[in-house]
């Protein structure tokens, strides 16, 4: 198994122009991220689905950098959510996940792919 699939799973998602999440095979999405040579840099951005846009200064700065160095930078966002101590249920968390990706130019590990997210964190 390729390192990209080991780290991010078989598929990634990306917010399409219509606001829907499109599923893309990881190897296709990160085709330019190679072990050697002149490939793109693959960055991992850990964020939270329930964070407010006003408080996500890092996400805003990352998007600015991404736009300046694209296509050399491929970003995979690992969107996490808090299970304990939050009033949100699964439906609200998934809606937060979608809001987090709306308008972003990068890929993300799918919302329901908890195993990959746990593996990525370890």
C-alpha cells in the first residue's frame, strides 16, 4: 500500500463548485506528492469541525499561503470533532465538517473515516 493511502485512506473529499463534497481517490488527489524528485509538498492541516470562522486565524493564513504557492503545495485537512462535552450531535458535527470545507481549495479525510483520522494522529 502506498504511503498516501496508509496515511489518508483510500479516498479524500473536496468541496466542489456546487458546494457538494466530491470523493477523489487519494492516489489521484495526491499524484504529485512523491517520495523523491521534484514533486509537490504535502501538508497536513488538523482542524476542528466546530471551530468558528472568526477564530480560525491559522486556516485563513494557510489559505493565503496555499494560493501563493499552488500547485506546489497539496494540503490534506484532517477535520476532527469533539465527542465529549459538546452539545452537538452527529448530524450537527457533519454539518460543521461540510462548513469547514466549503470554499476551501484543498482535500480532506472524509468525515466518517474515523479509523484513518485516529491512525493519522498516532
